[in-house]
C-alpha cells in the first residue's frame, strides 16, 4: 500500500460490493469502473460478519479495499463479534473502521440500542488504537448530528480521522461537522434537483476536507437517477457535478479529492 497523491482517475470511497446486487459480479463491476476512470473503491462493512466478507472481496480484486465495523441500522443483528475488527484491521486491504454512527430517520433499531453498539464499537476501536492499530473512521449520521458529534468527541478519536459519509444534512449540520473537524463525503444525492440544502452545504466544505463516493448500490447520480444498482463507475459523475457546483475547475477539484483520499485512507490505485 502506497501513500501520496493519486495521479489520475478517482476513487469511490464508499460502496457496498458485498450486497446481493453485486454477487459474483465484482470483477465486471470493477472493469466498468476502470473504463470510467474510477481506479478503485472501498467496500464498506455493515456487520462484523460482513466485515470478513468485505475483506475477502478486497483481497480478491485489484483496486478494492475495505472497512470493518457495524452500521447503526444493523445494531440489532448481534451478537457482534468485536474480535473481527482486529482480525480485519491487521490486513493491509482493510483501511478504515465503520461504517458506524447513529440513524434517527428510522424508528428501528431502537436508538438506545444504536448508542449501546456505537459506544461498544468506539471502545474497541480506542483499545486497538492504543495498541498501535490506527485507522480512519467512516461515519453514518442521518438526522442525528446533535447527538452523534458529542459522543464522537468524548471517544478521544481524532476528528480529522473521521468522515461523515453520504452527507444529506443542512447547512447548519455541515457547519457542525466542520467545526468538529471531520471530513465530509458526498454521493449522487448532491445532483438531485430536490436536494438544494445538500448542494448549499457542499459549497461550504473546504477543498482539503471533501471526498466523493457512490454508496452503491444506492443513490445513483443524475443522469442515472432511478437506475439500480448504482455503480462505482458513477463516482466520476458525482465528482464532476461537485466541481461544477463549487465553481472549481475539474483539474483543481480532481487533484483535491484524490489528495484527500490518499491522505485520509492511505490508498491509491
């Protein structure tokens, strides 16, 4: 694994290649991505069992890395084998913890259970960090910024080593994330006509704190909106839309997101 600036293409920093939509199709999906100049992707785990599967996918496919962690909407799918985080985390193909966080959009799983699993997970990550196994943290936060940020702050983990993925909040939410000190990542939602607040928030992010993702198989960007599954190849579509939205040249924005991705995740294609 090499560190440093990415010289070309983009990285889809968040997708789910272990989901059924991509079963037995990962080589084909990655070939399509490379044809669109998306040179790699990070497949993000949702449970401890899924973490092991994600690692297998990353090991078996060039240009794929993975994370290890439990998504808040899977908090009720225990018991969670926290030893998996260390097993996955010691492999160089695993480049992040998560996605973890809170989701207040849905009534289930219970918010108390979500917080219990989050606290357990942050505790495990803290112990691993203390043992020298440090990785960035991928955050899921939906309608819960006011509750999640204080929990993260109390965890002792460095805010600059966290990224709020798939940002869909308001300008106020964005200011809270930026004041906290985290990175922010955008999906195809930023291209949707009915998401003006997300676009306004995207303009607030400093150039050195923004990244791009698909969250595939979800959230296909315009002009592919409504198509399922969303594909990692379309990370390039969202990236170009963001550059235009922010009034930046493609060359400047492209260099920024690639530099940010390399610095944050430590990967290059």
